[in-house]
C-alpha cells in the first residue's frame, strides 16, 4: 500500500509543476502618444491657403511630399511635431507665420496570420484589440488557440514579441499571429 502512495506521488508531482508554468511573455509597450510612420495618411490644414490643405501619405523614407517645400520628415513624430516641421519649412521663404495643423486621416494597416479564416493586412481602427482584429479577419479556425495570441511590434529600431490575451490593444503596423491549440 505504501508503494502505491509513493507511485501516485511520483506521477502527480510533475503534473502539479506543469500547472504553475505560464508561457513566456515579453514587454510590449502600450503607452505614449501616437507616432507617425510609413503608410499613415495625414490631413494637413494650412490656415489661409486652401491649395496646400490636403491629405498626404507618409512615404517609405518617412516623409510627406509637401508642395513648395518638398519632403518633410515626420516618421517617429507626433502630429503636433509634424505640424511644427511643416510650418517651419513653409516659413523659410514661402509664407509669413504659417499656421499648420496635422491630424491622422488614415492609420497604417495591421497584419494578422495563423489560425484565422483570412490572413493578410487590414485597415486599423483606433482602439482595436486582438479580438477585434480576429473578427475583422473572419474569425478563428476550428483549431485556433482562443485564449491568447502573439503580437510583434516595432519599438524604435527593434521588433519586440509578446504573448498576450485577446483583449490586448493593438497599434497600426502590428503583426498578430494566432496559434493553434495542441489538444
């Protein structure tokens, strides 16, 4: 009888240790103001000059091609800083005291792949979560892990990876991978 108790204890101990294990997670930053990047479309309003007021797309070099002044680099900047940079460029011989406002007209897309119905890139909507992104992509497949996903996000010059739950907020440019469950 004693050997049966020892055998059960030997079998149960490793299972108990597995119950406390959690998948590794990595820090994914969710704070701070929105920073412009390639693929964003910005609405630039130049007060007093309707011809310059338009929507411009941030190109691969991180700049908007602005009339009269040429490319103005806005990658990694807030809309407030982008407005100041455009105003500064316009004040260099083109306008006296330009008043410029910049707002995001269209966010760059997010990407999703894995155990979902339709992988690809989709338009970002402010405030989206992993769950909303999965719904946008047509929902889960039958074998999908319905509890967590992996998110890849660029932070400065690095790409960071995090294992997150489905109510985690996403940003434009994020890549989401929905894994499969193993049982």
